[in-house]
C-alpha cells in the first residue's frame, strides 16, 4: 500500500463496531482496493466505585460501575471512490469514526 487511509472506530458496543467494520470491508471488496484489518486494539475499562449511602450511616457498602471502550483500526488503500462510499456508511450514534489520510 503506497498511500493509505486509516479508519479508527471507537464505541461501547462491540457488535455495532463489527457491523460497521463488515460494511467497510464489503465496500473495499466491491471496489477492489487493498484492505488490512479490522485490528482490535486493547479494550479500555473505566471503573467507578461509589459508596451506597452518601451520609455515611450504616455499613460500608459500595457499588461498582464499569464501562468498556472497544477500538478497531482498518487500513484501506487511498482511493477517492472507495472513501466516498465509506463516508456514506450509516454509523450508529454510539460509534465514533475517525478517518486520517496518510
């Protein structure tokens, strides 16, 4: 790949991420450009531990909350027609997409 476009997908739901990845792969296959990925990056875990009673009365009980953030990277050969079709892909509100040309 001489020049490539790197597509970075970030979201909380891995199924939605995989659906967008398959759509991008299908577009790349249909147009006949070279593609690498999707490469799963390590999952980021955000933990929040809070005390149940705010006033401090009672026993020491805690609630634990966790949110996982999933990431995928796809490298596509930089082709104008392919990138225009990729930009038209319906992306859910919970998935953030970033395209960088390089």
